[in-house]
């Protein structure tokens, strides 16, 4: 299979597994915000649409010189997408729709583990896609550095992310009963993932057009962390030490 075919196959698998896990988590948790079938449908649609728009907007912010290189020719604008943009876009979409339809309870806990599984599976495809996917790390002399096809050993940042997500899933499963507020499981996932991406993107060969040292993805991560700033210390204590 070609690198693009591998990437596409694992991306489809990620969507399938994530959707199945979400349905299971929705039934298991029986969250009031998702109890009504119509409300659940609206929230699901908002998550999908918001994630799609956020993923595209995130790409434009990440690499504006490439995305808008031939503007008003729109073809470059459709090329890329970002996970961080998708997560934040989905969050905005869900919160906006919940406010519009009068749903006040949290729905996020049903999304946390499905998102972790989906991202981890998708990163397998990114790893197998090699140089074509542009998710590898900077050159490295570390013993586990990998050659993705250009003869240069690099940080396998896709594998770092998979390992982080597995560890995060284990942590959330072990601490899930210690979270005493609805939505904290999702908040813990978002905070942990945004912090990880903020750090790991410093060892990727990305454009850093913001303030001379930040990539667009890192800028989005900071925005997300500002949104969650009141919860960072509280949920981190639960995730790390098992107490609030």
C-alpha cells in the first residue's frame, strides 16, 4: 500500500472505532445532556461540523504562508487539517448548540476515551505515511530516531504521541471515579493533550510564524489552555494524585 493509502485506512478506522466507543460511553454514562435523542443528535452534529471547520481553520493558522500562497485560488486552503483545531472547533460547536437548545449539563465525558482511541489509531497511519504526512520530528541522534525515507534520523513524534495517549487513557481510567464534577474527564483529556502538543511541537520542523518561536498549533494550544485555566490545577491534581 502507498503511504497515502495507509494514512487513509487508519483515519477511517479511527473514525469507526471512535464512533463505536462514543456510543458505548454514552450508554454507560447515561449523561443527562445526552439522554434526549434529539438533543444527542444535535450535539453529535455540532461536534462533527465544529471539528471539521476547526481542523481546517487550524491548518490555515498553522501554515498561513502555504495555505494562502495562491489566494484567491482556494485549492491550497483545502489541503490540510489539524487535530488541535478539530478538538477546539468541536468544543466550540457543542457548547454553542447546547446553549441554543437549552442543554446545561456536560456531555464531554462521553467523548474523552473515544477521542483518545481515535487520535492514537490515526497517528499509526501518520507514522506509516512517513515523510508524506509531515508529522515527524526534527533530526535526532537518539538511539530510537528513525529514518522516514530521506536518510535523516528523526524523532518519531507520532510514536511519542501514541505512547502519551495510551498513558493518558490508563490514567483517566484509573482516576475516573475520583473526578467529582461532570465533564472533568473531558477537561482532563483536553488539558493534558493541549499541554503535550504545546511541548512536542517544539521538536517538529514546523513554521513558527508567531512571535518568532510559536507555531500555529502551539498558539491554538495556548488558547485552549486559557479557556480551561480555572480547571488546570484542580483536574491535574486528580489525574496525578487521585484527589481534588
